């Protein structure tokens, strides 16, 4: 970058005033009309520069405010989608208490669990299918190993907690029990 370009990109209002004064001295008294015209141009450029600074600062504040709002309310859609599930759970509890029938309560809780699974799927969170599959440390967290002659070593035998992934990222690994080779003896 040339010195002239560097100087232009770093001009502040004070630097513009100094440049204008220096230029005015070099022109001399012979070109008063020309000096006045140049001073008007300088004043116009200073005004534009100040408005540009103000516009940039306003833009930065607006973007920051928009980002803060986006972070603050990013879960709003999920919360709205979860509320009907919570309402269903409360209805199941209320109905179970009123009727005293455990089967009605159990059926209500099953419906709510399915509703929650549907909500998670709606938000791109899918269950990790684990049982019967080879153990994958990227998808599973092994809690323990159980010797098994019926399964290959490092096969998921049981799922203690369901794992979830969203697109290609694991939200929570499945907590599983894994097979190992039976003891020799």
C-alpha cells in the first residue's frame, strides 16, 4: 500500500483539519475563491466522514442487539413445542389421581413420552439406535461389560439411557452395557 493510500485510510477529523490548513498555506492568498471552494469540499468530506462513523457505530449497535435477542430467545420455539407435552403429563397425573387406575396413568405417561419423542424429532434430535450394534465410543458410553457367549465382544446388549444426535453431532451418548468374551476356563 502506498504512503498516500495509508494516509487516506487513517484520516481522522483532526488530520483533515491539519491537511486543509497546510494546503491552504501552500495555495497562498492569490486563489481566495479557489481556497473557499476547497474549504467547502473539505468541510463536505469531513461531514460525510463523521456521518459514516455514526452510521457504522449505529450498525454495530443494531447487530449486537439483534445477536443478543437471538441468543436470548433461541430456545423459544423448543419451549413452545414442549409445553403441550408438559400439559399432557399434568393431565395424565390428574386423571390417574382421580381414577386411581394405574393403567390409565401408565397409558397417559406413554402418550406423553411419545409426544416428547415427536418434539425432539421435530427439532432434528433423533435417538441413537444401539442395542445389538457394535460399540462405538463416538455414540456410546459403556457403563459395564457382561460376558456373553451369544454375542460378539463389544456388542451393545442393553441401553440404560437413550442417546440422541442432532444432524451429525451427538447431543448425548447412549449409556449402554456391552458384551465381552466369556472367561476361559
